[in-house]
C-alpha cells in the first residue's frame, strides 16, 4: 500500500516475490516488509544481508504514522530524530542531515486508538525494528526514517486510496531526501 507510489514514480520492477516482495531499478532496491517491528526487522536484515551493501549506501524506511499532536497535520512529512520503543522504553537517536522538519516517534507493538501511552508526538509500528536491524549493517548516518502523518491516533481505518494519495503528494520531497 505505502510502497505503490514509490514503485510507480521510481520505475521499480518486481524482482522477487518470496520471502518478501522486492522491487528495484539500477539504483534502488525496495522491500515490502509488512506491518510491525518483527516483520520490518526480518525484512531489513534479509535485504542488507542478501544484497551487497557498502558503507556509503543509504537505507530508508518510508511510511505513514499517527500523531497525537494538533501541531502535526495529516499529510505532513517528517524525518525521525528519536525513536522510543514502547515495549522496552529503549530510546535511540538518529542523525539526520536534512533540513526537513524532524520529529520523535514511539514504536508500539499494536495499533493505538488512544494517545495516553504514546511518549512522543508521532507513533508507528516499525521504526524501532527497522533502525535496530539497519544499524547492524550500516553506520547510523546512513539510516533515515521518513514518515507522513496519516491519522490522529484513533479507530480510523484508512483506505488504500488515502494512503496512496498521502505518499504520492510527498513523492518529490521523498525523492529529494533520497537525493534522487
């Protein structure tokens, strides 16, 4: 769902279906992990151990997130500077070299419909697993998390068209952050 605008706008072609869907072109490899910390940790590890990487390579987690703050409008794009793992209270800091707005995010094990346990303005289910796996292969300066606010932490179920539109509206900004 979240990957479709990237696949279309970056002219990526499917190269694998199992164990994960993988798309690529000459410069980019995209893997679809599915939802949750475990899925993204496995997918990130698979990607970085299967495809040769160099210390100069970059890796990005691009997706949607919820917000409990009125200061984060739906459709806004942020790079993540700090991740709080709700399950363990572990905190990691990320170095971003962009002039995009930065925000902190809480990674939770299940979808949240209440903001009282969320320790940051933004919330998702993948950032901590992604970062934890990626840092085993690449320097932390090569890791970037890009999130687009999709909802206000409630029971709303977003349709595929809404998610597609949110990402498509930010595709040029995403490409700029990826230096494409």
